[in-house]
């Protein structure tokens, strides 16, 4: 049988990563190369289904000869470049970024934030108790999902997923300037009065838990949310013939949230309201 190539072969780019020669396909980022080489570079605003936004700068690396540090998530690999991922400059920069984020935001539900803070010796307290925080109640204006902007790092991932990169609903955007900048619906309307179609594709990409299923929000408030007790089963949505893949997160025999595999070549982690939130009938007894 003759193998059919899926696309034109890509040239390989060779460069040096932490002193070791590496080769990645043309167009790959430094972060792609780091991951292929098993290097643990922290990321927050980077999303595997989104165009890099360079919003958080926690992934910075040092490129020989460059004046400034480069975000690994968006910097394309170039032949002959010499990249260092773990230098005094990168560590100092990551520490400061984490301190600034943690001084202004609640990172308690951001996966790995605590580990990174420890690793880089970040001390957000040194900015004092007056550091600008939103200090706002979580927005619970519907039965499906909650927006807790005290946990928002303004990474733009939800805005891009809701906008032209995936959903094209444009229900949310960044409003305000400077310290007042925040993710908002038009005129800060409740989601139910906005352009939101409740696809939940914004929840899928949010890196901090600022956006969460109402079920998760309620269970966290009740102290019953326990990821270690959850199973994940990927299945096919039964609502229509598109056949999107759903990953059901189940705790105590109840579906507690639904995600979608990002590597699915059709849906790329995106769903509609039925696949994302329409699971209650499964649990009717
Ligand atoms: S649920 Fe969908 S439509 Fe609503 S804000 Fe999120 S991405 Fe936009
Ligand atoms: S709500 Fe989440 S995805 Fe949206 S900007 Fe804030 S942290 Fe990023
Ligand atoms: S992860 Fe690279 S800039 Fe945010």
C-alpha cells in the first residue's frame, strides 16, 4: 500500500536549545521545541487551539544576541538561534510576572501556579496589601456557568475563543483601560442578555478557573469538588450528526463538567450548548 502524505513535507529548522542541538519543523515555535525536548516552560496565555497573544510573558526565554527576552509561545524557531530556557534573567522575569499576577489575582484554581511560585521563589506579598485587585463577587447570572473575574489574568483566551478565532459570537471583550481593564459583556449585561450562545468554549480555554461550570463552582463552594476522585471518559455527542467528541468528567457517578479534546481535527475543543451543558437528562432517575 502506498502511504498518502497528509500535507507537503516541512523543512526542518536546526538550532541550539540549552546547549543541545534540536530540530523542529519549519513554523514551529520555541515552545514547541521545548515541549518536544521535555523542557517544562510555564505558560498561561498560550493555548494549543489559539493564536498566541503574548499577554502573560511567563514563558520568556533568552535568545543569544537579542536585547529582550522572547516569549517562547510565539517566537518561531530560526536556524542557528541559541536559546536558553533557564537563566538568571528568565528566572527573575518569571518570578516577577508570577508576583505581579498573584498580587492582583486569585490564582488558587490556576493549575500549577503554586508549584511555579515555589519554584521561582515568587513573593506577591512584597507589593503590599494595597495591590490593585478587582475584589468583586463572582457573576452568577445563569444556571450553566460562572464568571469569577477575581481569578482573571486578562489573558484574552476567552475573548479570542468567543470571537473570530472560534465561536464568532463576540459576546465578551476587554472593556476599560489600565487598572479598570476587565473582560466584560457589552454594557456589562448579564450573560443571558448578551450575545452569548452558551457554547462554553471560553471555559474550555480559560487557564485560571475564572470561568467555570456552575456545577464546579457550587461543588467548590460546598467543599466537595475533588479532581482526584473524578474519571474522564471521551465519547460521542448524541445530539446531532456532527458527532463531536465530549469528555465527561464524572465524580460520584454524576457528570460534573464536560470538556472536549483539543486535538480533534474537526472541533478543536469547541462544542455547542447541547454538547457542553446538555447532560442533565443522563442523570435523571
Ligand atoms: S459561552 Fe460561548 S458565546 Fe458565551 S461567552 Fe463563552 S465563548 Fe462566547
Ligand atoms: S476569564 Fe479566563 S480566559 Fe478570559 S481573560 Fe480571564 S483568565 Fe483569560
Ligand atoms: S504563555 Fe507565552 S506569553 Fe503567555
